[in-house]
C-alpha cells in the first residue's frame, strides 16, 4: 500500500485548505463518525478522471488509492474492492471482474441510470452473470410500473427471485444475497418479463459492516448536467439514498470548460446537484474537488479560473469543504503527473490526487 507521501508541498497545501475552509469542515461530522466506528462508504461522483482514465491497472485509480490510503492511515481493514457497474464502465480493465451477458440482449445505456450511469437494459429472457469473491452481494436495479420478476441463481442453484415492479413512481430498488461461504461465487440473473434496467452490485467479503468502501460513480465525458438530466430524477436520487454514503466527493469542471458550457449554467447545475444530494442523503458529508486546468481544443468562452471560482462559490454558499487539485504541482498542462493528452493524470498523478484528498479529509478528523 502506498500511503501519503510526506512533503512540504503537501503539508502547506493542507494547511492552506484548513485556513480557507474555516468552519466549513463541520459539515464532515458524518464522515468523522463513520471513521470512528470503523465503517465508511465513500461515493465519488465525476468525469473520466474520477472513473480512472489513464490509470494502467486495477487499483491504480485515485479513488482506489484514496480507499487504500484511508484504510492504512486509519487502521481500518476491509470494505471490499468496489462497486461493480452492470456494463463495466469505460475502463472495464480497471475492475477486478465484470458482468457478462450470457443470453439474450442486455445493452449498455439503461437510460443513463445507475452508479456512473452504467446500467444495462435487460430484455425478456436475457441473462447477466458475475463471478466474484465474497460472502454477500447487494444488487441495484430500477423499479417501475410493469417491471418484471428476475430469477437468480448462485453457483447454479436457484435462490430467491426479486421484483423490479413498483407503483407509478420509478425508483431504485435493491436486494441482498448473504450467508455465502468465503470464496468464489457466480451469480446469474434472468429477466422473465418486460425490459428493465439493471444497475450493478456491491460485493462484501465478511466486511458487510466494517471497512472503508469506495463507490466509483465517475463517467467519462460527463458534465453535471448528465447526472441531473436523468429522467425522472428519482431514479438517481433514490439510488443515492439506497447507497447511503457517509462521504460524497463531486469532481466536475474540466468538461464544462472544454465544452464551453457557460459558467453560470455550470454553477446552477452544480448548485442543483448539491441540493439534490442533501435531500437524498442529508446525513452525508459532501466535498467539492476542484480540478487542475486541462488543455482546451478551441477558444474557451471563459477562463478556467472562472469555473474554479464557480465551484468555490457553490462550496461557500452551502458550507462545504473543497480540495483544490491545482495545488498539486505535478498536475496541469505539461506537468509530469499527466499523460500525453494534457487532460488525464498518469498513475503518479492519480496517486498524487489520492494523497491530497486523503490528507485533506484526515485534517478535519
């Protein structure tokens, strides 16, 4: 495990962050309590950098490094490997294993729902399977009027089916299969009715109530508007409620800047996301992660500093802490922590992000 690298730069950055936030860190009370009880779930919402673009292998994304760093520094073991999205996301090689379509059609997309917006639309008689190592698995899916019954087998043996039917309001449902023996298992889902959207799963391995758990909700290319544009929005907000994270990091801005989204529009969308999160999971701590500057392919409609200011304003208006990645000297255009596109961090850059986020969070504990 690679823990926080001690450096004058990192120490000064943390000190500056504490001075800047003032009383804002009071909003992290839920996170502190989670750390104290030895069980903390962190959800990282964002774009391709969040999802792990340019990381070269499983466990090398900044969100994975954050998980490992917090476990080591807090002395908390367990928490599983990650959330397993139904499609595997944009970078499936970064996950320990992936869902496989074993029969019929289960196309990626799923109306842009799910963690990281990586659901699958399962048609009648389609099947999905996942091989995992663990003692229990929690499934997430969209429930709606007319939703089907889904049959389930684990290691070839039938277990209880679940219903994806609800009343008139669409929302995210979940069901858990527990009591499995330690070791490798294969779960297979079969849709017996109308098409529905299967979202993914969290796997536990004897650590259902302990450990630091990371749920990577990044989606390559995303802006805030992609999340807030899920319709009906209850399919997103009810997912947040079901996941019940103790801490949420929000990392946006690069794609708004690079796609010339007006700064005022970005600020409004970010404000609405914070409000939706606070309504869905009012107990959760929220931290806004401010990106470093990335290259712009054309002429920007506003300076990058204007987007940074918008993020700081939303944080200040809602009493939220920020972590500013632009304070990391190895990130940004032409720096050593970047890959060749001057947008995404390399493995060293991902580690630097994890170090700063971890250190900044622990400074408030």
